[in-house]
C-alpha cells in the first residue's frame, strides 16, 4: 500500500477518488496503485488545476475513469469494445511498461467524468473548460456523455470531438482543434 493512497490530492479529491473509480477497478477490486512517484504528483496536479475548478464552478462530479495501472489496462483490453488507448490517453500517467519505458510519453494524468447536476450540459462544461482552464487534451463525446480531460507538460489545449459508431460501438474522432478553433468546434457539435 502506498502512503499517498488515502491522502488529499487536492481540495476536493483524495488519491483514492482518482485511482478507485470506474466499473472495472471496483468490480475486480483492483488496488490500481501508481508505482511511480511522478504519477502521484501528476494526479494531484490534475485534481488541483483542472478538477477542483470544475467542481467549484459546477458542483460535484463523478469520476468514471481515472488512473489506469498496467494491470487495469490489461483487464479493460479484454473487453469486446475497450475504448482505451494507454499510449495516448494519459490515464497511465508516468507509469512504465514491462520494458521500463513510459506507457504514455505525453506524461501528466487524465480522467473522465460527468457533472452530477444533469441539468448542466457537458457541452456547456467543455466550453467553460476551454475558456477558463489550462489542460493538455479534452475529448468531447456529447452533451450527455462524460468528458475526458488531461493535464500535463504539453498544455496544448487540444480538443477532440468523438462520435460513437452506431454499428460497431467504436468511438471515432470527428473534429479537432486548438484554442478559439476548438471552442468553435464544440459550439457547432450537435450531439
């Protein structure tokens, strides 16, 4: 057990909140603990600089996918439609693979969440994030779907809108952009 596990990561989140979320972690009772000290720091930065301001603005959120250890990634990969890309999505933070290379070279940390207040559109939340926060990547899946947000060294304000293929269930990129272009993209999305 890592000593950080039950400590506060930020004003609104403990490390447990960030690593013990999602159906697979809970259903399999995984410890899902980061092994790298930099992963713990990245989770705290994500919570402090992105998640806390979101909670302050919109109220409580529910983390549906947070930190992803290699063990968790292997379990999710066994799903019929896993919806993960560990080498890209920053959920693995600063963790290493079996060859001791970074799983995701983007570093930082990521999570997915909806706002608990269902009267608030996730489109509104995404626009607010774009206009008020620094982040690496935001994946927008629709007005009633969780957002993916990451925070790390790139801070490139990259926005990707995603659609779900009705036939396969796979999520596919539809539009992307940065800064003002990204805000326009999200404003124009009608799903």
